[in-house]
C-alpha cells in the first residue's frame, strides 16, 4: 500500500506579511497542498494521511469547499485526517459539520477511535482536538487489533501542552507506522516507523531548512518512507561574527552576494554576533532592507573602552560603577555585570 503523510499545512496563514513578498507567501501553503494532491493523482497513491492543522485557524466555508474540491480529484484515494490545535473542533466550527466527499474519513471524536479501510486491509487510529491544549499522554496503551491488517496511528502533538508522547513507547508499539504532526521540523523519530512530517511549508523565518512531506509504502507490516521536499520557500540562516573594523557596506555586500548565489525560493535569517563600535549604530536595519532578508537579529556587544569611560565620567554614576566593579574579583559574573550595567546606563 502506497501512502503520503503530510501535516501542518496551515492553509490561511500569512507569513512575512510586512515584507514585499508577503502576498506571494500567502499562496505557498495552498500551492504546496495542491502539489501534494497532484502527486497523489499522478502516482495513484492509495492513502493520504493528514496529521492535523490542515488550516491555520478555524476554516472558512469557502476554504473547506476548496479543499473538498481538491479531494474530489483523487476519489480513488482514501483521505484520512484529524484536527490539530490550530483548527480544533469548537462547537461553532464548520470543520466538524462539513459533508466531505465519500473518500474522506474525518476523526470527529476527542477520544481514541479507529476506522477500517477494508480494501486496503488497513486500520487507522486517531482523534481530533476539541481544545487548543491537551495535556494527557493519549497515545499510550492503545488497544490495537492484531488480525493481519496494517495498523497506523494518525497523531498530532509532541510537547507538554499538546499530547506529549514517549518515542520509545511508540517504537515498541504494534503500529506499522505512526504519522505525526505538530512539530514543524520534518524528522524520522524512529526510522520508517515514527515520523514527524513537519510543516508542508515554513510559516515563519524561525523554521529553518527544507520542508515537505513523506511518501511511503507498507508491505507485509514492513514500512519504508522517504522525505520529499517542496520548494516554494526555504529559510536559510546566515551567521556573521563581526568586529568594529568591518564596515556596514562590507556586510551588505557580503550578504548581497550570498543572496545572488541562492535559488529564488530561499529567504534569509541573519544573526550578527561579535563586537561593534559603541559609538556607531549597527547595520541591522539596512540589512533588513535587502531583497529576501526576512529577519536580522543583532547580538553584537559594544566594544566599550572602560578606561576612557571611567575618566570621562569620573564624578558620575557610570565612572563610580566601573571603578567599583574593577575592584571586585574578575570572574565571568563580574564581567557581565560590568558590561550590562554600563550598557543600561549609556542607553539612558
């Protein structure tokens, strides 16, 4: 049986909305979802697993209709989905009441249940969120039928507020495959068995690296999966250690060259560390104006000349503060207190 496992599609999300490319980024979640449906259709995938957060928030009726239209393209494929913490089933949600196509199986309950797909000889277990937070270990001690069917757990969680789980417990379980969503980084927690699909596309610049989905096959209770990237957007980190001799122009030229070499779907998160001139403003605002720079984090520390400051402010609080701390044992705590104290006073 061939299947595709996706999660955290976040239809309706608006990443980088304050950037020139924000409008284009709004389309990426829908484009990536349609690309998956294309792959399902082309390769005649038998099962599509959607492990929560198909939508970024409570879906609009027109959004549900658009998704159902996509599902109608793959009527020979069984689609099984659960609601996550973002698109949880509240009492007024269109999501829980929507009349899906006959090939779509939606877990409505917040307690463990299962569906049987007789033609695939497969049983799928799962539950949907009815609240934003679920603290219990709901994926442990599940009673699974063992009668020759393949058994799959469709799940969403992985932190203390969203159905925590123990990987080793799932590794020992009788499930042939555990299809997770929630954590946006794709990873195989247990090779070919317990897999976090990751977000189909990143929804913020903090989600570094490739995103996509997993395609796999289960044959005689043996599973194998492979990651398939989707390249509408990928955030790349650029970590720069600077000093006060490096000019802002040099920084901008270096970053510009890195961007020119990169594929057009890559966007950049820049982190600056090191020392900078205490009397010169940093260049982070100028860097943020460069094409495809999503964020600049400036962790540079001003290279203070404490002897000069002590003389300049000899009869003021800053000078007295520096003088007092220099008389203390020069361990790491004292050094930090000297730096952060002077920084706070200089900022006033």
